[in-house]
């Protein structure tokens, strides 16, 4: 069962329980995954791609929360917190920087000091479990750029 199927199943369960707020969030997540799936060639939607969609949405929610907090909209901040909590249920725990650095060192042993090749190897291993900006920063540090 893929991530999208799991979310759909839990959406139905939430609907049966009468938790309309959760249903709304879960249906929206399914729609985001569906939208991304339509952009890819048939059969190319893998779990790491689904996770990337959810990570991007998590980042959007966190940015929105910061804007709402700055504007003093506690009602909207609370809504974003709820949605961030639901999203977090479907994302694996983030890798810490030490784990990412180890993966970068392995990639450097394989690809040398080629930034592009190292990034490609690392992102292939950590996609969906750590933000790309973090990987870029750590790779640049390791390569001395």
C-alpha cells in the first residue's frame, strides 16, 4: 500500500468518525499527490516522490504559519499547526546532520569532489527525509565551497 492509498484509507476512517477537519486535510494531501502524479510519466510515481510532495506542503504550511503569526492571526496559526501535525504523521523522521554528513562522505568517496554528482547521489538516498537546502549547505561545506 502506497502513501497515497494509506492517506485515502485514513480519510475514509476519519469521515466515518465524523472528523471533518481531518478529512479535509487528508483529501487535500491526496489531491496534491494526484496533481504531481499527473505531471509524471505513467507509473513513475514512487513513494519518495509522494514524500517530496508532502515535504513541500509542510514547508508551505510552516511559511504560512509564520506569516499568520506575524499578522496576529492566532486562529489561522492554530489551523496551520493542526495541518502540520496531520502532515507530520505521514513523513518519516528527518535525518540529523550527522547522518547526512556520513552519506555525503560516502558519495564523495564514489564521485570525488564533483558538486553535481555528489548532490545527485546524496539526494537519491535522502530524498523526502531532509530538506534540499540542508544537503546543499552540507555538501558545500564538505567540498570547501
